């Protein structure tokens, strides 16, 4: 139970695995390179009509009963892609590993009769067999997705729309209960530098993934963001892999797709920061299965009262997951995508009682519901895009996640 009357912080030691503190039954998890937060058990819910209205109210709630001893309490979760009401969990118990490598159990208003803190390690196991074609259903199909890309290209050629990100889904009937915690364990092993996350997603569902993309972080007044746009496949052959990376760097189509995102992020951050700095040329970021073009932004907030959620509200959705102009891209997505994104491509992360925090974009993910999973994958469409190539890109992203899902 929580009553906001007291906050207690207890050191757990640097060897503690954050995943042990995560419970897939309503819990939340967010970690990169061993740093992050995990929660289980009861939680208060902070709600607002929009992301822009959420930051101040969450910070005020987290400061109740906190005497500034130990790390700040946190609220965390995933926010929807579409505009509208939002909420975050402010759990009674959170395990947090800070940048200093210290791991803390933070308890808010936990009474002596509450259930004892009982972390559970993940036990390794062999993967299940590969999924059969009969267990998989694409929505839309590859031809349907290619038609949608062709429709987006018609809108781009007509003028006004510069870029739109179109996604598709792969529905999996696993034939067995899927385990979010074991899937997280596998995703961390495959993408150790990704943002591994798990957040509740509607009734009895959980969104699990490992995103490569930092939307924004705020610590000690310093702002960081690393938008991605532009993709090329990895290869097991070192020479072919390097050739793919070099071709991505030289691709006019991919560089233009990336430049659209850089301009939008620079404009959004300039509203809150001293003039931010960023890489003059995109850099290559490698994941287990694809190369990306990335640009690293750094800045400092002008006003210390600005929270990380103020920055999230200013940035989301970037052209990396929506398109530009934003309203036109959103309308195109609503028309051409035959499903609701939910929390896919929305912000996922945490904010603490100081207003600081870290937020990624919910990519490379699947929504688990019992023995079924819905995988999401998207591609950026600009002038010069080819429908078959964009369908192939989403297919590669599906295949990589399907392999990890065998451990779930």
C-alpha cells in the first residue's frame, strides 16, 4: 500500500540484477547497459490529458514524503503513440540502478504489514522451436503493405507530405503461454546496448521490446537525444557487412530521411535548451540485425524547472516514427495502417522526483497477451523509397524479433 507519507531507500549492492525485481503481472521494466528501473506490486497511477500536462503533477506526487536522502523516487511506463490521455505508474516499490552503479530499493509509503520484497531471478532454459507459417499472420500482408507505401509515395509526389513512417504487424499464435520476463532476458543478451523495456499495454497485455533509439534524457540539466533514421541490413560476412554500412552512409535517400528527423529534433530542443550541439554528419549505429544512421544531440536546459516529460512532449512524435509535417503524416498513418499502434512507437521510460529521467521510443517490440503476440515493425517513406525494399526492411525486423520470441 502507498499513502505518500514516507520514502525509504535501501542499498541492494552493485551485483543485483534489475530483471529480478520485475514482475510481468503489472510490473514495469526499463534498462540499458545495466542502468535503469524495475517495479512490481501495487502502484498509484498519475493521469493527465496530455504528455505536456503530466510532468509537473508526477513530480509533485513523487516528492511527497521524500527527504532527499538516497535516490529520488520514480514513476515509469509507456505512453501511447497517438495524442490523448496518458498515465504513468508510481509504484510502491522500485529498484533503481543509478549512473554511479549503486542499486537501491525505493519504497514509498510501504507499511510494515506489506508483502516482503522478494526478487526472482530468471532461470535460463532452451529455446522453443521455430514458429511454423501456420502460426503467423501478417497485417497487412506484404502486397498490402507495398500498396500502402505506393499510396504514401503518391501523397509525397503531390506535395505537402515530406515523409511518413508506415508500420505493419505480425500476429503470432505461440500455442503456449508467453513469458515476458524470459523474453526480456533474451533481448538483453541480443541487444546489450539497447533499451530493454516491458510496460502494461491495455487489459492483461504487456509490451516488451529492446529499442535502439533514445528519444531524450535529462540529468543534471544536460539533455541528450539520439534520433535514428535510415536502415541497412547486417551480414555475417565482415566485408559485406562493412559494404552495407558504407552504402547506407552514402545513400541519398537514407540521408534525406535522416535529415528530416535532425531538423525536427533540433527545432524542438531549441525551445528549451541553450543552443544544442549535434554531430555535423550522421554516424553509424549498429544493432544485432541492422545498421542505422544516428545523430547525437547534447544541450542544457535554460530553465531548471523543465522536466524530462516537457522535453518528451516537445519531441514526440519525431519524424523518425511519424513523419513530417506531423499532422499530415498522422492522417496518412490513420488512413493507410489497418491497426491501432497503441503504445508502439510511443515514448517509454521514467521520470523521478527531480524531474530527470530517460525515455526511449518503443520500437523492436511485441505486445504479449497470453499465448499470442503482436509484433510491430515500420519503415520511413520518403521520395525515392521503393515499396519492395521497405517491405523487406520490416520483414528483417520481424525475423530478428521472432528468433528472440522463441525464448519467451
